[in-house]
C-alpha cells in the first residue's frame, strides 16, 4: 500500500483534515525562506492534535546536526527530513538520534543519486531538481529514475504530484509513499479541501489496482471440461472444451477451444474489465465481479446480450462451475451447467 505524506502543513485545520482523509504523515517546514515555514511553537500545537500512528515530520534545510536533533526531540517528531545540501556526515549524526528522510533532487535524464553515501538515512524523498529551490516548486520529477530507485529502496515520491497524475505516478514508480505540497493547495500554505479529497481518492484507487494486480486471480489458468458433469436444459452440448483464462489490465480474457455436438470446432476469445465495461475484443462482452469467487460475463452481438454466464470457483480452486443462462426460441428461460477441472 502506498502511503501519503502531506507536506507544508501550517495550521491545525489542514492537519486534521489530512488525518481524516488518511494521511500517514504530515510535513512541518522549518525553512525560513519557504512560504510554508512555521514556528516551533505552532508546530507543537499541531503535533499535539495528531492521533497515534500519524507521523509528524520536520523539514530542515542545511541546519547543523545539533540544531536538528534538539528541535526534533523537543517536538517529539517521528522523522527529520533533511531537504538541503547536507553532507553524509550530517545525515549520519542526525540519524543516531532520530530517523532521517534524506531529500534528493533528481534532474531529468541524470543518473540516480549516490544513495550509498547516505546509507544512514531511513528513506529517501525524490524531488524535481529546480536551480536555487529546495522543494515545493510543483515541478514534476523523473519517474523513470524514481521507479528504478524504488525497486530497492524506501522512496517517497514528490515533485509536481496532483490529483490528476498521482495514480499514474504510483503505477510508474511503485513508491513507498507519495509526498505532495503544491498540488493540493489553494495558495502556498493553505490546503484546498477539494484537491485533498481528490488526491486521496486517486491514491486509494491506485492502491486497489495494485492490490488486484498483485493478488493471483483464482480463475487464471487452464481448464478442461469434465463431460460427465454436463447438465443441459436446452441445446446439444459438445463433449470437448478447454479454456485458457488470462489476466488483462483490470480484468480477464477467456480463450475457448471446443467442439460442438457435431464435432465442429469452436474457437472464441472474449472478456473484459471486472467492472462491467466492454472491451474491444472479438465477441466482447461485459464482465462483472460478483465476489472474489464468482464472476459474470455476457456475450453481446449488435448491442444485445445473447448469452450470460456465471463462473464460480469451488473450494480448493481446482474446479470451476460454469452456468449458462439463456432464453429459448419460445421465450422460456433455460440453464445449462458444467464443471471444468484445472489443468494448469
């Protein structure tokens, strides 16, 4: 699950809204030149309102290790985010007292930063490289380089994230967390309620897609008809049929290789997204997930449903029951059922 850190929090109202929406962390900026800078006393008042498990993070730019440690411990911060040109020695000194997020500004096309010299850091925040700026610019970073880094390190992705692009960024990078400032503001230091809600909504959608993609779908595989299980109320069944079911983005695709009752070959490809949307596949139909173990699909021709099936995964995930629902020429409904055994 990709977490969310909202940076540049300047007031209690914005902090509590971020918490309500699901933020894992909030960033409190102690860089005096930033339009989002706040005083330690204001930060303390905000932190006291935070519930457990929401991490307050202090943002520092080129402070001495002693100053970072002193303020971080006084405010009971969860992390110190070092967002300037700190040396590896500074990072190591701070990390002895408080976990460190080291911000690195990555220019488009440049090789990834030398993470190894900052090995004392607990995580890295990757931001866009803008000359003379230390973050909060709204400029988009290099997602390709960030994705390579995220494959082996705990990466917080920042730089130009908005409700419109955060889902795409998550899909491209797979970061540990996303960090946003400008993209959810109405003005520097003031968060926009609508943008925040939209941002969290898109992160949630991206997390759901990632979860679906990482969880093996029980229907995927190769299946062979068990002809002894055929029970037809209408029509003449063929005695040979096999399915190959594979994943497609957001759904499933079915490849049927079978013979009809007269041993004529039948080869059909159909399927679609598991939300009922039609896909541009030959003999395409809508596919809807009724539950984790039951899916329903329909075959359409000329915009009309001519057949509807449910595919039910039986306990053990080695047997699939297919039920065909249709209408006879006289208007009566019929139901045909059969069982398929997994072969792969």
